[in-house]
C-alpha cells in the first residue's frame, strides 16, 4: 500500500481547475452546457473544455464566453482519452491547483445550488471525491464473471494534489489502454478508477453515496430522491434510455422533470437537448410528454394572446361546417386560409361561411389551387408556402376534410374525430392547448397520440416510408435519430405548430409536380414521407414536440390499449422488456430468429437449458446455411450475418 502524503481538505482561497469533456454529434453547444458552465464559473479558477469531434463556429463562440481553454480533438478514445489529452496539455501546470475536477456533458444542472456541495466536500480530508457512485455488482455484467466494484461515476470526479501529483496517478494515465468501445471505457476507467486508487491507500468520499439510497444506482433509479437531498446533477440517460427498462424499474422520467422544474431549473434546456439527440418516441414515452387536458380553460393567458391562423384543406365540402365549428373553439381572434381544388367547391364553401357568425374569425382567404396533387400536403407546402414562411402568425393549426374512404365508415370517422377532437375539442380545451405554446417557448408542435383503434399502426408506423424518409432527412439536414418500429408522427396530418419550428421542411422549394397524382397517393410517396418527418424536422431545430388528448379520448384509448396488451401478453411470460425480446427474436425463421425465440422462451421458463439448446442450434444452423448456399448462392446473399455470440443479448442494465 502506498504511503499517501499531502492529503487534506480543500484550502480556503484554494485554486480549482475543471476539465469539462463535451461531445455533440452536430458540433454544437446546447443551452444546457452554457447554463451549467456559467454557474460553475464562481467555483473554478480555470475551466478547460475538451471537445471530442466537431465544433461549429457558433459553438466555439459560446464556449469562449465561459471557458479559459478550449481543446478540440479527434473523437477517439471516448471521455477517457479526452481527459488524458487534457491532462497532458495542462502538464506541470496542474501543480498550481488545489483541486482538479473531471466532469462531462452527460448531466443537466445545477438543479440544486452547487454551493452546499462544495462547502461540504471542501471540508473533507480526502484524496478524491465524486458526486454520485454506482454500487458493487456480482458478477460483473460486462464480463459475466468477477466483480464490478463500487465506483464514483465518471461525470464528476474531483481529485486533490495528494493524488494527482503522485507517481500512481502518472502511471495510471500513462498506461491507459486504447479505448475503442463503451465497454472499454467502463472497464478500463470508470469502474476501475475508484477501486484502483483506494486499494493503493488513497481515500475518497461521495457527496450522495448509493449507501444512503435503496438502489445501487441512484443517479438513474432514484434521481428524484437525489434532487430532494440537494444533488445538483440530473443525469440525461433516463430521458433517452430504453423505455421498456424504465417501465421494468418503474422509473418515471416526468417526475424527474417536474422535480427539476420545482427546484427552479429551466426545463426547456432539457427539452432542447433531448429533442435533438433522442428518438422522439422514446423521449415522448420516458418523459410522459402526452398532455391530457380538460374541457375547462385552466391555463390560457388572455393578456398574452397569440397570433393564430388555421390552414384548412377542404376537398369534401360536406365537412366544411364541422371544420369551422372546431376552429371556432379557438380562444382568441384567428384567420383561416382555405384551400380547395375546384372553383365550384370554393363557391359552396363561401356560401356556407356567409351563414355563420363567429366574432373571433377575422379573415378567410379561400384559395382555389391549380392541382390536387399531394392532396392536403401539396396544398399545405405549395399552396400555403407564403403563410408558412412568413412571420405573421405565432401558431398555426393544420386541419382538413379527412374521410379515409379506403377504410370502413367507423374507422374513417373515428380517425378524423381522433385528430380534430384532440386539437380543438371545445373552447376550454382549445384554450389549454394554445396555452401550452404560451408557456413553453420551445414547444414546436402538438398533435393527437398515435392512432391505434381501427388501424394497425402500432409496430409498423413507418410502413413503406422509412427508406425515403431517410433520404429526405439527409437532404434537408435532419439528424435526429429515427424511432423504431414506428415514428412519432401526426398520423392523418392534423396538428398545431410554430412556423419557425417547421422551417427545415417549409423552406424546401416544392411544386405540385413533386407530388404524385391523388390516385397514386400511396406509402412511399412524398406526402406520406413528410407526414412521418414532421417531428424530426421540428426537433432538429431544438424545438420539442408533445402529444395532446382530451380526457374522454384518454379513457377510450387507455382501456383499448390495456385490453390489447393483456391479450397479447397472455401466453408470454415476463415483463414487457422480456416479452419484446422474445417477440423480436421471432422475426426470421432460420436466420437466428426462430432459435432466438426458443432461447428467449427457455430463458424465461428453463434457463438451465440454454447450453443444451446452443449445442443443437449452432451445428444445425451451420448445416442449413451450407446447404442453402450450395443450392442457391444468389438467394443467400441477403442472409443475416452470424451473431457475435450464441448467448442472448446482455441485459440492458449494463449500459447504465
């Protein structure tokens, strides 16, 4: 054991350096980073930001406003080699400081003030300390053997001179192996650091240790309790991790957001960052971003009215009154832009409007379009291009005379009501919906939840549109990750939005010829692709999306979903995360899926039978592949690659 010298509390008037590791797939610096670093500034004599990968001019300018040093490097080696590079850059200058903090971008904060934590930890006679820690696990989930030692989590590790000026410290970083995977990062640094130096005689403490909580990983499982106890850091992972795991552990991300907001943290910083970096359906689920609102106005601020317009495409004139009845529920004056494909229809619409009295309806602009190509979508992006690109309105509602004639009457009528009622059900409800835009400046779009009654949308919402959606997303600069198996989208194309939030799509110069004829309005065509890209385009610009529902619809939807899930779960044991793993394994018959199904089933029913199954499965599959290849090489070109292991996927918990 090493004899440690120079240990002591952080001295009054001492100097502290913070090395902050930042990675952003776009090279940007989101608002939560700027907010955090500015509030760390009073506690740091030097802020050294290491940027792994790209950095935009705007991002650099933002960092220059708060950082003393900016080091941009190639995005290799994960956080570990970012820290290593920074330490090499600082060199002997580190001896000027009384504390070094290694921290990264993987948390929001401060949700609680930093001051009490620094005061408490500064007084401790330790060599290093952390904000939160992870408990001991046996076996190590990454290696399936041995121990994952209890360790300080790497988003905040503070080190005193007794450690960072030691030979052991120099050797630790000099001998750091190349980091080429997330697992390498965990095994070679995060889970190793604490135990390694403690075994050498260095002492440490944790500001909010797991021993004080009911779980080995409170930063993920018990973040609300951490915030109650004054922890300033809220980890980002609960907002983008697998919702099935959160469901299994009863982790409610919305409670984390509400607690942070209660403590005064500007939660729009969470929405901005997570909207750009997460799969929208995952975020919508984890943070429970569905707003169920009453039909009584409880939130609209009449002193701050928004400029509102309604874009209506009316193909079926018999639905004109219904659409205007819904629009009449808006809480403040509004304009209507009507598009239709025929002059005779325009006259019918005008005649109907002459019969109506609506004091809030200011102007109606009826536009007869030269083409019905693209139906409501062509009318929206081409026929109303001037409206979408102007700054005349704060919020626009897009609705249309939807009939869905290819479906049965009940399904078609329900689909139309599903969208219209969840946008403009009543005066009180519409007021509450518009109030969402008043309260949340970053809210870009709202629409009804995914249709699932009368339609097989769940599990296949991309239908035949995903490949073309990816091409369009690449073309217009959408990098928000796609959801699977279904996109978060306004199915049926009725929604409310801020024009600024939709600019990635509305600024594209389209003509009617870019859309197929109404008779060729099928999956894979541009209108169906656009329908599924709305959320991704909005989120790419840093706005967030919410789904909205009336209390009545929520009752109908929930009971239907509960019954369907109950029936589908009848013969599949386990929690949903187990059931989904089982069903996903049954996708292909002999490409591994069928046996994956059996392995998953046996894992739930008879775990000890897995080795026996593997002994039969591996040679049988190899024989089948050889025969198939010998008899039909061309047909086998699309065969699935061999999995890396015959074992089932490691539990998702290891990614925490």
